[in-house]
C-alpha cells in the first residue's frame, strides 16, 4: 500500500514552481500524491492547520509538515 | 540520464527528519541524490550560497533551491 503525501498550495508562483519540481520528484510508486489548492478549497484550510501546516507551499509526508520556501501564510487563506 | 538533486543539511534534528522523509521520498529512478553535510564540509557552504541556499535543510532540484522548514542559517555554518 502506498503512503499518502499531500501537497498544499494556493496557486502562487512559489507554489507552482514547488509543485512542478519538488512534488513532481516524489516517487509515485511509493507515494500517492494528493494536490490541494487551499485558495479554492477553503474548507480544508482548517484541516491543514491541524496537521501543522503554517504556510504554503507545503508537503505533508508521513503525517509531518514540510514547508517549502514561502508563498503565503495559511492565516491569509481563510 | 538522471537529474541531479542535492540535499544540504547540517546534522540538526530538523535536517535529519527532512532527510529521512522528504529527501528519501524522491524518485531515485529519476534523480541522483547527493547528500551534503555543510557542518562537516564547510568548503561547500560557499557553493551552496551561490546556488541560492540560505538555510538548511534544503533541496536543490533542477538547479533551484527549496528550503524545507528551518534548521540553521547558512551564515552560521561558515
């Protein structure tokens, strides 16, 4: 069974670049990648915060948050 | 031919965790991963800075720097 990875973003330039290079570089044979646009799916901002996500772009792997560079603060996406 | 990815770290707890989850999750069939401990290889701090790395842990993919969470500032590793 594949591990789940979630890439949270908000469509910002920093986010798009991180998705195209870092998120895309994940081993898809081991990880099932879900991409969540928090600007469009505002109902999931709360969920992301509970998982420790503070800014986007960010990757959640093994249940842990990894913030990648800085695009936007989650508080500004509510 | 594989693309090159470089994971820069300094042995800090944040670095170790990022290496074990995020760097390890890269697709090794597409990326050749080099792991550089800047605390031990101080001669490479300058190289990392020139590539745009400002803090560790960080991944260089496609020649672009992706800072992952925050462990230490590169200026403190000189």
